[in-house]
C-alpha cells in the first residue's frame, strides 16, 4: 500500500484516480504529475515500484500544497475574514452561504435541512386520538 502525504492510496484503483484521495490533488493535477514522471495513468497502485512511489512522494511534497498545510491555510484565511468582520467573514460566522447564493430557497446544505412550512411538522389525523 503506497502512502503519500499521510494518506494510504487504495491498492485496487488506477493511480490517476488514487492520487485524488490526497486532499488538494484533483484529476488534472494527478495527470500532470504522472505525465511529468512518465508513469502510465492506467497502472494500479499495487503494481507501482518503490522507486515510482518515492518519485511521486518527492514531486508532490516539492510542488504541491496538500493535506495539513492546505487545510491550515484555508482555516487561517477564513479566520482572517472573521476577524476583520468583512461581509464574507460575517457570512461564515452566521453559517450562511458566502458566495452570493440565494437564501430564500436552495440553501439547505449550509442552513441544515429544517423545513418550516405549514405541513412539515404535522401529526397525521389517525394519531390525534
């Protein structure tokens, strides 16, 4: 099992897909890495040699900001927005959509799935007695 940036890559997946399990690496960046190292993107993780795994690890650590470092940077950016009390920071504080989405409808994921319409909390007529 290959371990890159503290993440165990799944053995049965193709390497181009398995690299996306590392936080901060998507499909396009994984393809770019594989092309740079001349590794076949269709090869399975279990079929990689130790040398290829070490090369992958070195390139990712050198060129990309991934996992803990990236998460820390995102959290500090959000913390800064909250501290200066800009509009985006106040939206983060209130737990509302930040990027200009409408909130009258369609913001269930950020506000929680609470339905406050007329019939949402009603008890059926058979249970009333």
